[in-house]
C-alpha cells in the first residue's frame, strides 16, 4: 500500500502510545485523588528559593502543564522500589536498619504544631563489625542516574547535592540523631551502591529550621517572600512549577 502520510509529519499512534497514555492517565488520576499536603516538607527546605517553598506550602496551583505528569510519577515510584532493594541488601549485609514503626508508619517528626514535617528513610541501629560507624544513625537513600551518581561519588553529597545535605541535617537535628548519617546512593543504570557518612551540620540544620519559620510567618502575615533571583531564566526558575505565576507578580 502506498503510504499517503509519508512526508506529512503525521504519525499514526502506536500501541505503545495508547498503553502509555492509559498508564500515565491512571497515575495522574491516582495522585489527584490523594489529599493535598498541609505542611511544609522538611526535605525541600534547602532549595534555592523561599518563595517556591511558600507556593508549595500553600498548595498554590502550579502553572498549566507544570504539575507532575505520568513520566515523573513513574520515576518517583521506581525510586521507592530501588530504595526497597537497598534496604534488603543492607540488611542482608548485617545492618539492623529500621525503616518503619511497629504500626507500619514511617519514622519522622512534626514541629510547629504539625506545620513542618519530615519523614525519614530509616535509622541504622546496629552496623556489622568492621564498618566503623556510630549508631543510632539516620539513613538517607537516593536513587540517581549515572551522571548524577558519579558526581556524588566524586564530590560528596554535601557538595554535589546540597539540598539532600540540608535534608539530612534537618532530619538529624529534629530527630536528635547527632551521629554521622549514612547516605546511600544507588546508581539506577548500573545498580552500583555508594555510601558515605555525613557528619551532623548543626549550623545548616539551624539555618533551614529558621527558614521554615520564615515561610510560616510570612504566610500567616499574607506576605509573599522575595524571589531568589532577579532573572526569570535562572535555571531554578526554569525548573519551577510556578514560574509564570511568580513572574507575573510584583
Ligand atoms: S520562578 Fe524562580 S523566583 Fe519564582 S518561585 Fe520559582 S524559583 Fe522562586
């Protein structure tokens, strides 16, 4: 048969398009059915922009087309599966790694009347002989792509991933786990594992805690916090789900 569409740029949808469309729609619908978060998540307190934190805390609607799509939701779900694997492997290696309370809930903390909350990946309560780490210690896990993983291995989590370092510091502070945290990064492409001990950075934890209070106070007062940049094309702004809304505002 002559392909009359040849050269028109039109491509008939494939079975992969059809199935992936259904999968993504199901994931987006599932997420939309979950109640919105009503607290400031401690994991994000180290991001560059306090205004973005405020938008997130107040559940400000994201710009059209900027909410999480099926692709990113699949990446999040895969991250949880990778974390399950790392937990299993560490336990098999002899770590007593606790990840859930007796009632099945995640360990975490709540401050400022529940308006600041954080949920941790786990706590190492005993390490195999020869590992040489103090316990109990916070355990934080990330599954990273190859490039990101290599950079973390080379430069350490504190330098390569300061937002994760902030997350670790504030969790250590609020959960009173001052021993160096065990950070595990799994390479999603090769399944290599990287581990490093992260000493407690009390000054960083305090700075981020103060930042959280600033966001809450400004929100209570009906004030919008300053942008972190004067350039809407800053990389953080280009990644930000509120970019259009933010730069329309005074
Ligand atoms: S667009 Fe930029 S300045 Fe505005 S909230 Fe987002 S990151 Fe902050």
